[in-house]
C-alpha cells in the first residue's frame, strides 16, 4: 500500500523540488499538486489523501486555515513545509507528523516519509488526526513571531534576522526588506508578515510599510494633519496610523 500524497505550495519551484524528491520513492504515490489552499480543499475532498506536504504561508488561505476547513474524520497526515524558523516549529514537531524547513533535502524528506509509512502501517490515522486537531486547537491565537526570514535566490538561501530589518516595503505580492544599505526581496504578502511580527517591535504604519519601531528617530507633522516617521538613517515613512497609537507602541519597544 502506498501513501497517496498531495503537495500544497504556492511556489512552483518548491512543488517541483518535492516532486523530484518523491520520484522513485517506493511507498509514495503523488496524486496531485495544488498551488493554493482553495484548490487543495477541493482536491482533497474529491480524491482523498493519506499525506499532505503542506506549505504554511500562502496567500488567500494559509496551511492552518486549510486544515481547519477539512473534514476532521478524513484528515490526512501532514508534513508542514515552511521557510520560517519560528517558535511554532516546536509545536509542529511535538504534535504534527513532521516539518521541513525550506529548502529541504532529499534525506530530510525521506525521514518524514518513513514516519508517515510507520503511522500508516500501524493504522494509527485516527490518533494522527486527533493530534493534528490538537495542534490547531492549542495554537496560540497570537501567531508565532519571526526571528529569522529565509530569503531565497537562484544560488543560495540567506537568513535575515528580524532585528536587522529597518523597514519592509510592499511590492505587490512581494515584500522588500530594508536592512541598512541592503535590500532583500521576499515572496510574501504584507498581511502575512504583519501577523508574523505582531506584538514585536514592528508596526504597520501604512498599507505599504511595516517599520521596526526601534529605528524610528522622530515623527514629524505633514500636510492635512498627517505624520511622517523619520528613521535613524533618514528614511521618511508616511503614516496612516494615528499619532497616538504609534506613540503608545513606541513606549513599549
């Protein structure tokens, strides 16, 4: 009996990498690849699955929202696939089948598949679903805070500490991380980054800017009662949040 497996990831290169690693695995049958949560929800409902290789951060519907939308009686085993090394990973490791940190290796994937095969052989799917639902129920309502962000290009993956980020600029479905004189392009939405950094030193000052409040030197008045945050390097960030709200947050960082 083979693990009927579905890959769910919005990045085509990530799906291709997992597909290539799964080729030739004797206990795996790849039955579908899905580029987003809604497509995965429909596919899983139609075809069923034993195992999901599931990305966490996806636009529209993230991995947690997908799992909550599935029938708990037919919940597959899940291996989380994430580019984020955050505190939640400890919970994934304890309660879910496994997690893979992008870019994963073939050996690391095989280790996760061995766990899935052992669980299927032991016919312990019901307990697996119970554990995974426990993860969703116990998950802190406040998202895990990022401490490092994985920035990928064609040659390497660089891990940028959030403490080094001055501010983040929106660019469609991408974000530009400004760290001193360097910039890094990240395939992530501002809303996702905002939720990941909630409660930390970062605050979204407008639709297009998230700012590390530790870098704010002063706030100046602008026209029509608006304000501009001035960073330590002189960067000027227009604000749509109220001055009172920003001042209150500034006192806590």
